[in-house]
């Protein structure tokens, strides 16, 4: 499974879920517990994918 990686607040995050309202659930790439809800305008795309 491929996960989209984005940059938010200077850190790398994996996208968990994208809501139709434009908000995304993201979590820090190396953390299973730091989940944040952010608007899509606050994140930057990163040319990297992670395969599980």
C-alpha cells in the first residue's frame, strides 16, 4: 500500500484520510500517535512515497 507524504510545519507527515471538506488527517512519518487535522492549503506535496 502506498501512502502520500506531505510536509507540514517543517516535518514529514503521512496522509491518513482526506475529507471532502478539504481537511486531511495526517500523522508524523515516524510516529504512530501524533495525528493532526489540517486543511489541504496548509500542506506541501513531497516527491516521496512509502510502501508498506
